[in-house]
């Protein structure tokens, strides 16, 4: 027998005229965090009291979760002590309900009632396993046997809750047929209906029926069929709140949850970043932000995502992967050139149109909604011309003309290829500075004077300057209809004037009394190649002249390098022939 043949395929629940595929999510479910219980029991080193308290306060005070499963107080003295500290230490806000879990066993139920004394709002959550596999392998019993375990526990809980409720505590009941997805649906309905009866559930005292994918064993649509079938056939459906507790063994926890909500689920138990047994629980963050991205209020606050991540990693000793939806370090970045270009255009479009809708390709939500430090574009050898331009604009304030993007992008890409690593923004700025702002030869301006006058309503500019070329200093003068024209006329007749002026752009790069202007000049040489120059100065006219000198110097340097390369190539060719 081949390895895969030993596995028993999932048996789908037959259902006619299913309705869930035609529905849409329109509001958030009731959220219950199980980080302190299900998430905690899955850790290599479970959280201590201080760590649990820190996570609890993050969940309720900052994220806004209203129901939190705090633990399994009958399981150990540590769990019991944590429950008591939450209650006696005054950590629980009046609008938050704590949830405690217990197996359907009498002595554990009694211990749990001791643990919750003094609490204001409590969900008493009990469970037993009902699946075909568990009945056969673990309990060696039939449906009637596991049903009796559940109903006996329900009767005891209802009896013990009476005096507690009379004493002023708000107690609600929750029952989980563990391994629900592996239980025959008619059996699940029978067991849950009997539990509702024992708990005296009615429309005014609804019981939470938590239907877990304890070990995910089917496609999400199959689980949604089970939920719709269960809801259709449950006697007194109005007596129950249908809760979901999906795990992620097949990697489908999010899809399973969303489809099951369409099929009748009203409440979700989940963990931050999908923590939990094996491959984890459904991820509370992703579920909530998926709603947010569709224009639905998730009723949870993740505007401070970095703080949540830091708390989670500190308390659990787990790590949020770089590609984790919404939260990972790399999820709001783009290395691909075409992606970078589209992101850049998206931001420009929003600015130009003034739209209040998010319209940036490749970014499903605005990272600032999560309080993230915005770095959507990162540069490696796969990046294109737009990425480097985006970083120079958004990080350093240099809004290069579009025609210049290709030239600078190629410079950045060559450096990334040379290093074989991602280039940080600071490195990209250093390349820009080295290529454009620190160009000082072969020509340099050592003295200059700009003037202007108006004659017959027409402005004229005058330029006088001294230029150095290697060891030679020479004077130039010129007039024109503006500073750029005057400078070009001044250098006419020198070897510097072999370039055609193509385009010009300027803008401020700082505000206040110390503001500076940056100018970009595009020239074209006799061979039709475009060369760009950049100049910075407090005086915009001088910034333009510096940019022209930068472009000419860069052009001369390129020509020199090409001549040297041609000589070397010729020398190699001669040597080969010899």
C-alpha cells in the first residue's frame, strides 16, 4: 500500500439548496480571544502571570476584545491562580466577559466554579469530544455515550450556576462538541439539542454552541456545508449562538472561518497571529483586517500593530513571520519594478484627484491605518526604475522628473547586482549624492555673478563667472531671457556647449528660513544620449546653473570612461590577434 492510501478521505455532508455561497459578510462577528488558553497551551514555555496580564490588558484595553478565554483554572494551580488574580486584582473592565474552559467532568466543574467566585461576567465553557474517531479510539462508546457525558455535565453546571446567578454574577453557558467537523451532523445536532434542553436555553437565555474544527480535515466549503446543515436542523435555533473555533491544519483556517460565517456562524474564537496547537488557530488579526479591507468595521483596533507585535513576541517567545498578512515586516513592501511603479502612480493619482478612497495597486490597505512606518518600496536586483525614485521622493524629498527615473534606477540596480543584497534607503541616497550632488569635475564654478534687468517690459539675465577646467581658469559672460539661457550663452564657444538643453524641473526640498531649492536639468549630447544633472542651492537660479554643470561633468566623465573602455577592448583584440 502506498503512503497516501492509508488516509481515510473526508465524507462530505449531503446538503440540498445550500444558501451560504450567495451571501456576503456585512458586519463583524462577536470576537472571543483564546490567546490566554488555547494559544498559551501551545507554547514551548507557557506564559507566566505577568505575561498573561500584559497580554490580557493589550487585548481588552487597546484592541477592544470583549470576550477573553483566560484559561483552564481546574487544570493546575498556576491556571487557578491566574484566574484569581484577574478577578481579585481588578484587571477585568466592567464591559468585558471572561471565559473559563473545563472538561465535562464533575470534579473539574466544581473546581472551576470555585475559581470564578467574585467575577462579574463569566462564560462557563465546557466540552467533550463527539467525533466518530474519538468515540471509536478514545472513549470506546457510541453516540448515546458521549451524549450522556455532555448532558450530565450540563445538568450539573445548570444546578451549580443557580446560586451564583442569584448572587449577582452574570453567567452564560457555552458548549463545544469537540471534533465537531468529524462528527456525523445528525449526531452533533442531537447532542447539542439535548445540551440546550439541560441548560434550559431559550431566546432570552441563549447558549453558545461552539463548533470547532479541532483538527482541520476538510476543505472550507465542506465545513460551511456542515454549519448550514447543523443550523437548519437544530431544534430551537433561536436558543443558540453559533460560535466557530477553527484550526489551521490544512492552512485554510481563515477561509474556513469566513465561509462558516456565511453559513450561519455568529461568533469566532481566535488567537493573535494564529497562535495555537499544531499549525495554530484562526488568526484574529487577519480575520478582522479582512473585514476592514472590505469597508466593514471589525470592531477591533489594530492601529498600533507594531506595539501588538512587540507584546506578542515578548510574551509568547513566538515570532510574527515577515510574510504574515497585514502584520509581517515585508507585507507592505515591493521589490518588483512593475509593482513599485504602480504603487508610485497610485499615490500620485490619489494626490492629484483628492479622492478619499484607497486606490494604490498592490497595497490592499493603507499601512498607516495600522500605525506602520511606511516603507512600501524596497530595492534589490529585481527592482525597476520607479522604486528608487519613490524612495528618493518619500524618504528624502527629491521628486525627480519621470524621464530621470530610468537613469537613476539603472545606477541603483547595478549597485544592487554588485552587492547581491537589498539596498537600504540610506544607501540609495548615498548613490544619488555620489552620482549627482558631489560631482566636482572636470569643470567647476569658482566665481559667479547673476544679474537681471527689464527693458521694454522684457526681462534679461546676465551671467558672469570664472570656471576651472583641470588647471585652467577661464572667464565666461552671457546674456539671455533667463538664468539658464544666460549661462548657456556664456559657455557658448567653449567645449562645454556641445549639449542640447531638453528639460528643466525645480522644487523646494525643505521648509522655513533654511529652505533650499533643487533643480534637475536634462541635456542631450550629439549622439542623442540624455544626461541629467542635479543642483541644490538657496537661490533657485544658482541651483539650475549647478545642475547644468553637473550634467556636463557627468557627460564628460561618461565619454572618458567609454574611450578608456574602447582602448582596453582594442588592446585585448590586438593581443588576441598576435
